[in-house]
C-alpha cells in the first residue's frame, strides 16, 4: 500500500482493523469485531434468528482525521479581545 504522506503511514500503523455487522433492516451498528471470522459468525447467528434478513459484514478501511487543531479565523480584523471596551 502506498501512502501520500508520512502522517498517513503513521496513522495506518496505529489503527487496528475492525469489522461490523449491519442488517438490511437497520441503520444502526455499534459493536466492533476484532476479527473477520468473529464478524462472520455473528452475521450467521443473526441470520439464523432473523430468517430472510441480510446481514452484511463491513470492514473498516481507515478513517478521516484532521491532524491539526482547528484554526480560528477572525471576522473583524485588528480586534483585540484584551482591549478595554468603553461600555
């Protein structure tokens, strides 16, 4: 795999891969399986107790993260909050 930046390479090295199970009948999933086999077993278990419903195994490929702090952009140039306001 090729990374565009050294930051991407560091993040990829530190992120554990995980898998999630999602039903066609739901938009909610929360549990993170650490192995593909664990997620497949859970999908099979859920399909057994919910006949006719598809259960998808999703794999996390990565995440988006802003590596820098949020930058404040002032809308009033030259305003100093430490100036004494005369009111």
